[in-house]
C-alpha cells in the first residue's frame, strides 16, 4: 500500500498546551556516558563519533550546522535496548572538513565509511533535515546498509524549501545557537562563517533527485514532519511520502523543524513505533 493511503498521525493526549511549543527550541540535556567515542579517519577527514548501549544498531544523523549532541533525549531512551551511533557530519561540531565541495553523496559516503570503521553492516537510520537527506541518498545507493529509514524534515529538490525560512525567527535562533556550539566544539572555532559559505554551495543546488530516483527506494521508509515545520513545505513532504513505495507519512503535532527537541518523548515514540514496531 502506498504512502498516500498510509498515514501515521502521532497525537498528543490531554489538555491543550499552555503555549505554542513550536515557537522555541529547548536545548537538550547533556549526552549520556558513551561506550566509545573518538575521531574516525574517513574520506580525508577526522569524523567525531560516539556509541551508546547495546543491541540492534541505530544511526542518528543530525541536520545542517548541527552536531550529534542534539540527539541527547533520543540517545538516552534508545540506548536502553539498541546500539546507538551518533556522529558529527563533516565540518560540523568536532569533525574536520576539507576544501572539497560539500555534497549529500559525499556526506553519505562519510557515514558509510564510519559504519565500516565501526564494523557495522546494517542500521536503522534516523535522519533529521540534512541527516534525512543523507539517509535518502544511502537508501537509493546502498539499500543493503539500511533496515529502516526515518527521514524527518528532509527534501528531495530545492523547491521543497519554504523561502520564508530565511527570515524565520525560530530558525534564526537555531543558527545563532549552532554558531556558539561551533566555536565551542570545532577544531577550527573561528571559521563558522567560512564553513557556512562552503556548505551553502550545496544547499543552493542539492538535493535534486528525480521522481523516478525517489520512487525506486526499496528500504522501509517513514517520511516525517512537524506540523509547523518552518523550512520544508508540507506539500513537498506529502509528495515524498507518496513517491516512495510503501512509505509511512508521520506528522508530529505542535512541533516544527526541531521536533526532536520540542517534543522529545513523542519523537522517540514515533521512532520506536517505526523501527521496532
């Protein structure tokens, strides 16, 4: 059954919220104690990674400008019965970058090389924004590496991005926060502007997949969005879900692009319902 006929709506029980939670971005708690962490030499960079817990492996990939620590709420839950892997994408957080142009294909190769380094053959992949796009790239090119793909706030062409995001205050607050995190975490703490300029070249033209490429995905996939996403147009999200055979459409209520932080329990429950259900 196609995604347009299968919609998983995650509903909140109880009284209405006192305030609009999608209008702010709560910071996550500190990350739990890692089982292992370090810098993996992949594709000419040093890629920060950490692992938590034990069990079936789950790879969490953060969004653009972010870092692995954004997943603290989800890691604390999923590590109870999963091996959870997080990393900082190239140029993000504690990972280095090169002069090579950013591309989702290159970033997907980084994560596959990291899994090889960790000797992990196959994972459930939870990707947010750029992380979801990286997950879609892997689903197209290396489906044998994925059991499930939970892709939140992703797009498949640049026209899926809402132009209004450029002036959105909530999104702007995220950029300011990530600038501070970059200065605190990065091995090149004074190069945030140069990093943004470099990755913006990718965002200007990627992703740019055809409908046929997306429709060829065979990995069990959930296409996920907050119902107040500032960056990705709802019609685009629905199109993605309709294109991928058998995909599940998940709409998280009272949450935005930053749903994993605004509604962490609902978000993790949706992840578990898909990868464990």
